[in-house]
């Protein structure tokens, strides 16, 4: 992966996009947790909630890496998983957008405009 240089404007866009995706995904986790908790009826359901949260925490912690050397890959995955849209990353340099699109496409999702 190429070592991209990030302008101050791109850093702001990247931070906003990163936080937006994280908030979206955590909101979904919270909605699912509330639904599961509302349906809990027996003691084992408590541990199922714990297992769900543990798995989500592991997945989110492994996915959201805000090092500039990792952001292109992170954004490609987030775009593929639909936690980000192309609009969220508008303003990044064309070379970065192409690399993000390539990663998202490589992961199985076409994101062409």
C-alpha cells in the first residue's frame, strides 16, 4: 500500500468520516443490544448479551484503526460494509478515493459513481 500524505483538510475529512462510521456502527450495536435485552427471559440470556457485546467490541476494536497508514484500508472496508458512503469521504484526494474504491471493490462491493 502506498504511503499517502494527508493534508490538514483531508485529515479533518478523515476524522469526521471515521467518527461518523464508528457512531453508526455503535448505534446499530446499541439497538441490537436493547432488542436482545428486551427479549431476555432466562439467566442464560444475560450471558448471551455479554457474548454479543464481547464479539462486537473485538470486531470494532480490530476494524477502527485511525493511523494514517491504515485509513485507506479502513475506509475501504467501512465503505464495503456500508458504514461509510462516498459522500462521507468527499474531499479526499482523487488518488486516495481510487485506492479506497479499489479496496472496497476488492472486498466484493462495487462503489463506482
